[in-house]
């Protein structure tokens, strides 16, 4: 640590040792799971989380998704370092979210007492510096954020030039992609960021309704790669699938800043540097960008910063409110009117 420990009471040290012990228990559990996965046949390892003879019971008391997160924590060099145990949050869920943060920001958070034993998941956003967005241009660009489903939005009164969106990636959300394509047939350009685990299914579902054009590579460089356990891949890029009749010349690579893993506004949030790169490549000033999966509002703030109109929605009222506040804060901080 960069700061020397201050003199503290015996009770303080006892409390810290208790905290460190709880953190280490999480790390030991994760490492033991890693060892078990290496030693056991694949089916036997999974049986620890699902009793096939009695699906109601779980021999370990938690599922394989929790196990994956515990293993990520155990493999994180900084978090699993016993020297940091005094400072880290006790909650394993917060530890998992912390594992996605660049190491330099975690260390700075420890020094600034943001990272501490009682830290909560919502505090993760405090670790990230304010992004260096361009000042908004004097423009009549509009921002329309609605609390509704994407079906209601796309069946409504909007006529966007482009849909640029990042739908949920887990398997249970796959039906959204086909339905989104079905409702987007009149939009000139549809750009869908997605994970890679279910690419064949997504291509097939969307191509039934839209003309496939190309796949862009969205690079996310840095040390905080996403670990896909089922494929045993550390991934540093995401596909952006392009559909529609738009035929403007473009390059097929977009890029975020290094280690710009921004979860300040949403657990699945995208960073502003990456979204600025995507929107500037795919659209022109004065056009209207639509994001029917608003989330934390990154597409909205990047669109307005680039002099594009924006319309978007989310079924989560809290997300909509946070996104509206984010737009207001962005403009107020730069002395502009929204």
C-alpha cells in the first residue's frame, strides 16, 4: 500500500482481522472450486451444484453461476493478495464487481477509503474518474427517454436513422433479438452489440427480418478482460452486427479507451469512449439514434455529445430516471441547457 497504516486500537485491529478472515474465506472457497474443477470429471463437478436425482437440492447450497464468480475472485491477483484483505469489502458480490475494475483504480480506491470492508456494489461507480467527454455543440438536438418496452417504443411515433443498442447477453434473452429485428425493418441501419456465446442463434434470428451487412469489431483493450469459462476464453472485443439498407462507406473497427470498463451507471453499462467511437462511425450529426435498451444511458449522452438526436427506452423506471439525471448533469457541468 502507498500509505502507511496509522496507529490504531486493539479493537480496531481485531475488527480488521475479522474482516480479513471473511475475505480470505471467499478466496479459499474460490480456489478450492478451481482445484475441484481441475480434478473432477466435468459431470461430477457440475453435480456439486445440481442433484440430478433431486433437482430441488443443491449439494453446495449455491449454483454454478455463483461458483464461477467465486473462482474469478480467487484468480484475481490483487484481490487474492492477503496483504489487501484488511481493506476489501466483505461481500463476495461486491468483490466480484470489484474484480472488473482496473487494478490502479482499486488501489487508488483503497487509498481514498472508497474500497473498504463495508463497501457496497453501488459504490463501484465512485472508483471511476469523470470521463473526458467533448463539450456539447450548440445545437437543437433532442433527447427523448421513455419508460416503456422496446415493442412499445418501436411501434410508436419514432423514425430513427439508426438503432444502436446493447441488449442483454444471457441465453434467456435470445428471443429479444428476433423480435427487435422484426420491429426494425424500416430503420436504415441497425447495429447490435452482443456477446459471442450465441452468435449463430442471433445471426439466424435477426437475418429472418433484416438484411445482414457486416460485423464490426469493437475492441476493448486493457487488462480487465471478460472471462468466458464455458469456452475458456479471455475476450478483448465484442461483435457489433450491422443490418439494414444503409450503404455508406465505413471502417469495421471501433475501440474504447484502454481499461475503460465503466459500470458507474449500470452493471452491464458500456463506456462512453467506446460508444463515442461507434456512434461517430455509424451516424452523422443531426441524425436520430435510437437505443431501445437504454440501461445507464451511455448511448444517449454520447449521441448528444456528438450532435445527434436521441430516443430510447427501458422497462426499468430507475434506469430511465438515472439516465435523465445523467443527461442533465452532463449539460449543467458544461454550462449548457439540455
